[in-house]
């Protein structure tokens, strides 16, 4: 249910754009839909994720500028800004606190050595930076329609492929870390 709610704003944005062919109208619909989506998720879970709040803030600010100034470039920059903010947060977590964000998020479920958490963190940082750059390339080099398709299918597909690669990497290194940990306890 939550997964569907998470994707609902982009699906509605995509549907409105494909129906109207107008990025401004699609963005005008995206703003209240995203607000409602965050409210419903909060109502169901009684918590707000930082990622959802950052996305909501950027939808309101960049989407609002898109609608107010009748300029689609603001909303086209949103995926890049979101990705680069996450890259900065992941990078900054190496200097704030004792663990990278990825370890704080997944450490309770996955056993990796410290250097592997750092490797995984930098893989996420590279992914976020790359996704942001790729969004700009598509936005500036291709038509608005291609960008809208890329925003839904390209970025989602890219994320899905990265998650699969990450899952394979974690399963390989995670099991090694668990075996190493068990060996250390038996020694």
C-alpha cells in the first residue's frame, strides 16, 4: 500500500502530462497530490520520512515556481536537486556521527564490515550524482515529452537496476561478513 502511495504523485503527474501535453498543468496537479500523499502516509504510519519531506518541500518550491513563472525548467531540475541533496547527505554522514547513513538505515538488517559500509555508501553517492547529471542531460538535450518519460521510466528503471546490483553485492559481501563474524566468535 505504501509503495503505491509513494509512486502515486509521479504516476498522476505522468498521466496528467500525457493527457494534456502540458508540463505546467501536470505540475499544478503534482503539488496538491504530493501534499495529500505525504499526509495520508503520515496518517497511516504516524511518521514522516526525511526523504518524503525533502521531496515534498522541493515539489512545493520548484513546482510552485514552475506554475507561478510558467517555466517548466524548475520542475525539471527537481530530480537533480533531490539526488544531489541525497548525495551530499550520504557524503556528509561520513563526517557526522559514527556511521554512514546507509549503515544507520540498514545496519540492523544487514551484517557488513565497516569498509564495506563505506564502499556501499560511496556507491550510493555515485548513483545519486550520476542520476542527477543524467536527468539534466535528458532535460537539456531531449524534448519535454522524452524527459517526462525518462522521469518515470528512466529514473525508476535506473534505480531498480541499481538496487538489484546492490542486492547482489550485499548478499555476496554480507554473507562473507557474517561468516567472518562467526569465525571470530569461534576462535
